[in-house]
């Protein structure tokens, strides 16, 4: 059976009700047993003390009933009626000479207390009254009645000689004090009462100090009065003594509060320091884990790629050796064709490694997703254990999308690895493709759910037979660093990276799962408006075109690379010169004439790299075009200056046809201003 925890205001309200009942009982005892039955003790506690007159008792009883009505959330008119009745009694007591039948009348202090009770009852029921307006009369009333309550402890006769408190009975002061405290407790969520009743640490310390703060001054004042009556202290010395003791009391309380606050602050600082150290350790562990996982996966991938690469080198080497020694010239074109095809395959393998190392150039091109899926699955087979079957259901062989091929393969590979890891004991993965008409579908976005635009999309779906995800896990699956894998077995970046890539490509990614029924990941990309056409691959045969007849400068520190490229460009009718670094290239250009085109490597020996050489050529030789090339694309260098990366780029190894097309395209454009 569940128990609800009491709200912070429950206990103060219970005390308020108890105090209201206590005040009502005092009034009933005074009226019934005192004035009704004639028992003097209930009229005046001591023969020398003033009496609680009937009108005062009636006011106290009415105030008690009104407070109980407010506590029980009865009709507010009951409380207002009680307040107006108390006000009427106070007015009648001073306007009618014999209102109390000849008994002692109300003192000024009693009349003030009754009036403030009436104000509390009337204004407590007004919802628009600010907290300060509700607290002030209660605080003032409590202050008025506490003075005679304490005064009775010290010197009642001196209290009676005071014009304000003459004729106020002790039980009158106690009863009204109970009512005012009860009213304050009903407003325990405002003002200084909230500070006193709050569950906070400061409020707890204050409540612990209250007995000390209240009783010590009373005790010290009582001792001073006794010493004065016994002529131990003169009035001046008594005043000095009390002043010093009050200062000592306040200083002790202040020092205690400061000490406790300092300790709490030190504990908070220590906890914050431990939290920061824990966060740093966690971040370091996550980085180390991510690097370790990447190195482990890279090792597995490289081992498979190295096997294929060695096979490719064997094909190239064997065919070139046959070309050297085979006297049958009719077989030579076959040897060359096999060698070119093997080199193109090797280039594809290196691009896969560059993609995994995050050094591939991000360039969306018209692509057939079915072909990219098959290439990715070929790479995934090296990582997939034998107890997991992989089947394909590809149905979009002719549709074209604009997508970065290597990053699509990396995103799909991340999803496939997650599907594999979700089935450690074996299972199945189904990879399919389909065409869908989507409109305003919700997909995972960069900062939360986003909407796709309406149109035709090619969707690639990966379905696994793993345990699936709960709804809560599914809602957070694309958050960076969120993972359902055990500690130490996942960085939580795979789905996040894949989702971001899909959104950058104009599409989106969706996840669907039922617990125990596996996970379905769908990547959708808009169909290219260019229509179904294939990307020109690397199988083209070298075709001679019209000679370009331009002056071209090659800048690369590898003589074998420049020798091959120079011969290719010369066969197209160009005049080609070669420089091994940027300094030599600039020196040759200064001697003139400046070439029409400079093709420069990105990474070269010397202080000036390819991107800086391109910037220098633009500044000093504005009529010269520049093309950049590299065996890998250095992201760090590309980010140093975004302007120069408007230059055309060639990824090594460079196909002759592509080299010719890029050179022709660049040289056909007017020079930059």
C-alpha cells in the first residue's frame, strides 16, 4: 500500500489547529467554570493578577472558531462573521459603560489584540491580499501579547502599572498568543514564517537555535532582576551586564551559523571537485574507449584489406612481368587491361581506409544506393561472425541519389556493426532498399525530431533479430554517447553520426522497435531530379581527345608521380614542366613565362604546402589556374583557410581520363580577378 508523503505545509497546519482548539478551551473554561461556576482560578490565575473578563473570553472564543473554520476550509463567511463579531464586542466594550456587567474592562493591550484578531479573520479570506498584508497584523499582534506574557515571569506588579497592559490577564495573553501563532502557521509558505518552517538546512539550524535564543535572554533577564532585588547589581550595572550578555549571545549565534555555513560550503566545494574529477575521468575513459574500439575495428578491417591489396599487387606485378617477357604482342592489351582494373580496385580499397580514418573528401555525387550497399556488405563480411546470416532485398537498381559515397558506406557500416553487436549469440540481418513517397515524416535530427520535405525517397533498411529497444531507449538512441551496450563496449556515436549524415544529405533516419522483436533502422535519401543514370566509373578506356596545347606546371616531390602525369599531359599536346616543391615552383614562375595551369600536391617538403602555394599564385599570378591533388585529403589543412578550397581537387590515384577532363574544364574558364 503506497503512502503519500506529507507536504511541507501539513505539520504547521496541524499545529495551527491545535493552537486554535487550545485558545477556545481557555475561553470556555473562563466562561463556564470561571464566570459560570464561580471558580476563581479560571477567572484569574493568581489573586493579585487581573481577570479575563467575559467580553475578552467571548472574543477569544470567536477568534478560535474563526481560525478553525479557516483551517477546515469552511465557508469564508463564517470566519468573516467571527471577525466582525469580535470587532463589535471591542467597540461595545468602549462605547457602553456597563457592557461587562461591572467587571474589569478590557485593557488597551487586550483591545488591540482583539482588533488584530478581527483583522486577521476578515483579511485572511481575501485572496488578492499580498503576503505582507496578511503577515503584518499577525506579527504585530504576537508582539503585543508576548510582552505581558514574559512580563508576568519577571514582575507582574510593574506590568499592571503600565497603562497599555493594565487589566490584561495572563491566560488572556497566552490565549491570544496561541491564536496569532496559529494564524502565522497557516501562512507558513510566506515571509519569515516560511524561513522558519522550511525543510532547508538553514531553517533547521534556526529551529535548533530557537530554544537558546528565547530561553537564554529570559533566563539572563530573570537573574539580573533577582540580583537587582538583592542589591547585587545597580540599575546601571544591570543594564551594562544585560547589554554584554545580549552581545555575547548574538555573537555566539553568528559564529555558530558562520561555522556551519563554512562547513557546508567546504563540503559543497569538495563534492564539486570530486564531480569534476569524476567527469574528467569519465571523459578520458570514453575517449580511450572510443580510440580503442576504433583501433580494434581498424585492425580487423586492415587485415582484410591488406589481403585484398596483396592480391591486387600480385595481379599488377604478374601482368607487368608478362608484358615485359611475353613475345605475343596480341596478349599485351589484356595484360594492360587487367593491370588497370587491379589498380582501380586498389584505389577503392585505400579510399575505404581513408573513409574509416575520417580523411575522405565530403562530396555528394550521383550514386546508386544498391551498388553502395553491396560494396559496404562486402567490407562488412570481414567483420561479421559466421553465426550471423546477412541477406539482401535490394529493389532500387536504377534510382540515383546525391550522396557522399564513402560517408554513406561508413554510416551503413556503423548500423551494420550495431546490428551485429546486438546478436552476440548469432542471428540474422536483412538489408533492403525501396522507394517511398514521404511527406513531413518525423526523423531524427541534429537537436531533436525534425520533418522531411515531401517527395520521393530511396530508403535503405537494416533489420536485426536482436533484443530490440524500449520506448525510452528508442527516444534517446540517436543522442551522442548514448548506448545500450554494456560499459566498455560502445561509445554511443554510431547512430548519432549516421543520423547527422542523413540530415546533411537532405534525408533522414528513423528507428522502430518492439522489445524482443529486433530493431529496424531506415535511412532515406531524396531521389535526384537528374533521373536514372549511372556514375561514370573507373572502367573507362583511355580515349585521346583534341590536344589542349597549354603550359602546365606539375608540383610534387615524388618523381615517379610527376613522370607519369607529365607523360599523360604531354600526349595530350601540352608543354609540361615539373617542380619538386613550392619554392621551386614560384621561382620557375617568376622567371616566366607563367604557366596556364599549376597542378600541385597538398603535402610537400618545405615550409610552404600546397594550399599556401595556391593562395600565393592567386595573389601574384591571377591568370594562372590551380588544381590541388593529394593521396589523402587533410581536413586540418582545409580548415586553415576556407577560400582556397574552391579550387578543383584530384584524389590520387588519378585516372588519365579524369585528369584530362579536369584540366580541360579548368583551362576553359576565364582567370579569376
